[in-house]
C-alpha cells in the first residue's frame, strides 16, 4: 500500500494523545486510592489540554487525506457498518471528554474521576475503531490479525506514557519514575508484539496469484506491460514505489528508534536522574513511530498489484 503521511500523522498523534490521557487519569486514580502522591489540579488541567492538542493535530492532519474536506461530515453516515465512520464519531466525543476533564480540574470541581472514567472508555473505543479500520480488511493479510489492534494500543500507551514522563519533569517530579517504568513496560511489550507481527507477516502466502488475478489458469504467465502507458489511481495508491532495500532500512530504523532507543533512554534517565534522557526519549520514539506506521502501510500487499506488477 502507499503510505499517506496524513494518515500516518493522524494515527500517531492521536495515539500520543490517548496514551497521555490514560497516563493522567491513572495518576489521579492512583492518588485517590492512596497509592500515588496527590498532584495539583493544574497538572491534570494542563496535561489534558496538551493531550487535546495532540488529538486536534491528528484530526487536522487527516483532512489532508480528503479530496473534498468540506464533505468530511458525511464520513459519519455509515456508522452501522464502517469502522471509519465509528472513528469519526468517537474521536470528537473523546476530545470533548478530555476537554471537560481539563476544565473540571481547572475549576477544581470533584467530578473529575467520573468524567475521566468516561474519557477512558471513549479512549478504548477509539483505539478499537482506529485499529479495526485496518484489521477488518481480510484481503490485506498483513493487517487482518488481532496483533494489529494490540499494536495500536501498545504504541499509543507507550508514546503517551513516555510523553507523560517528560511532562512530569516540569509539573510532577514525583511521578517521573512511575511514568518512565510504565513507558518502558509498554515499549518492551510493544516491541515483542511488533516482532511477532513481522514474523507472522514474513510467513504469509498470498491467497491470490497472477492466474487468479486475470482469470487464466495457465501455469506460465508473464506480464509484459500494465495495459496503458501512464500511471493511474491503482498504481499510485496501492503501492509505495520504494525498493526492498528502502523498506528494510525503514524496518530496522523503527525497531531501533521506536523501541530500543526510547527504552534505553528512559532506563538511563531513571538510573542517572538526568532529565535530558527522558525528554529525548519521546522525541526519538515519535520519529520511530512515524517510521513504524509508514512500514505498517507499505508492508501490506494489495492483491491488485498482481495485475499491475509491471509498474509496481
């Protein structure tokens, strides 16, 4: 598939926003149970609006993927059958819950736990909707697996908790350790899941062949041309156009930048107390997650490329 950077930034930015909100809410729940130190309401209020900024950034990025942005509202019309429509509905609802959570903390009102619980439920629903947009496509075998949903959830939580650790350096130093440890845990488990996905996808045998693509059963078929001289929507949107060497380089880059280096930087920050390591961990990880999401789209092999293999 052709990776659209608008969708790459949509999925990675809202993932950070979701993970950051979960980190904030988990700290408040922990404090209410006496397991974590209580924080000033400002910590939660400012953090909520930062999470909202990530979510808004992802939403704005998504508009670059629309041919007619003024008709974007129509995307919600098919909510009974379309995971994309459900995402279009759940995302604004989650943003509203995050906004309300921040405002309530800013006003120091007591209903934050209830509103935060609603936000957490919407956050989970958004993870499911976003991941199922891809996991429900059966003919793209690289995506059609429960590992896709696990990947979206873990990477969102990992990046959100990593950012929360960096944010806590300035607003809640006594939470830095907790956030960093959870960020490392989510990153390591996310790496295990991603490696399992890579191993699974490497063993996939395409269900379609050149024979089934064109309906000819002859054992020896060679395509000499794609049937027309110029490119088309099919050749632009369903293949990334990069060499195998570039794809391999991106794979090793996201494994290093998205997982190994952030975990190492967070661990170094915990052991040495150097805040620069924790702050750098989020920047490195986000770059790695952009590469990971590019690879996620590029690795999916659309069956139509069997027919247009001369161009792809």
